[in-house]
C-alpha cells in the first residue's frame, strides 16, 4: 500500500517503492484541485525523483505531496485505487468523498487539516486490503475523534481550549491553514520549545509560512522555552505578538483572560510544550491523562 507521497516519511520516492513491491500494491491519495496550494511550499522535503530529475507539480497539496511528475524520466504519481475528492477543510472538520473501485461515500472527519484526509485514506485502504468488513465506512471514519494533543479539546473556565501539535514546517503550515478556515479570527498561544524531543535547532520556524495568518488573528501570544525567538519570527511574519511569556502557565492564563466565555483559544505547540501544557490543563479539567485512557 503506497500513498501518492508519504506525508510522514516525506517523499514521492516512497510511492516509487511500488515499482519494487512483490505483493499486491494498493495506492491512495487526494484528487481535489480545489485544495491545491498556489505553489509548492518552501518547506517541501523532496524536490527530486529517484532518477535525480526535478519534480514538477500539476497540483501541490502540502509540502512535496501532490500530483507530481519527473521531467527527466517521466515517472508520475500514477493512478489512485483509493482517492479523496471534493475536499473541504473546515474550522473543526474536514469533508470529502471517498472513491474505492465501485464504491463511493461521503466522509466528515471531526478534525481539520489535509493530513487528516491522508490518515483516513490510509486507515480505510489498510482495513479494506486486510479484508475487514465495514457496516458504514463513512460513519466509522467520522467516529474517530482527535487524540492526545492532536486537535484535542478541553473546556477550561467556560472557554474551549484546542491543542494543535505542530513540530515541523509542513505540520505547522497545515495547522495555520486550518486556523485560516475559522469563521472568526482565532486567538492563538504559540509555544516553541527546544527540548531533545522537539529538536534543539529551532530554525525550522523560518521554513513555515507564518505569514499566511498575518492580519487574520484576534490574539497572538508567544511562549515556550524559546519564546523570544518565536516572537521575533512572528514579528517578521507580520504578526507581532500581543504578549511574550516564556512561562507556559502564564501564557495559557493570559490567553484565557483574553477569550470571552464560550469562546475558543487555540494552543499551537511543539511536542514537549504539548506534554507540559496538556498535563497542567488536565489537572484543571476532567480530561484524563493519556495513560488513563483506553484506545
Ligand atoms: Zn525521474
């Protein structure tokens, strides 16, 4: 089973593994030009084919993922056995139509972002390839909610807090795209940590297109162990933070204080910041710690 490009492993070369597969190969991907980017992102991880030729794109969906072809050898993404069309990225959900052979059905995922479509396609394709039976695959996909810091939501003091993990440029770009889909300009606290699990080198924030949210936010607070550097990056992107607070709890409290009852505060966090903030929030809410939950 091979995606049109693997968003985790990061290159169309993964799709080219199909050339060497000895078993059945099932391909999946997105076929929805309406969510294509205007151009390939700066943060793309792969510019070249396995032959060394330059990749060009009919549609770039995120990073290097999209409808690609090699100008040198003529390799292309190829046909998709399982595909998503008519993708709409909403503020808190994502809709598309899944086509697989003679089957097609609408899907509404309770999470936002183009990468969630790839996750859903991968899950469906794997289950189908294994011969698992579906009663209602659209409903079953819709029942898979957010998990552990990935668009997880909590109620704190009458405000909704949403945790959006972002730990690399492509992931952050997709989070920003989802925030742009909000009906109202979002209130955001961003956290940049440089722990071992985050990567000590924080220069990756310059590869992310933070500029896409400039002028579209109600509130921006910079936090984390590298709050000052994040504040500089935000300033250069045209999003000068309203506050810069390295202390994560103070930053969350400042964000909550600026959020009216019933409103939503979005926390965009690197990995260790997510662990720290989530644990502190879980103590203030009824949210279980992850080791207390059952999959
Ligand atoms: Zn090539």
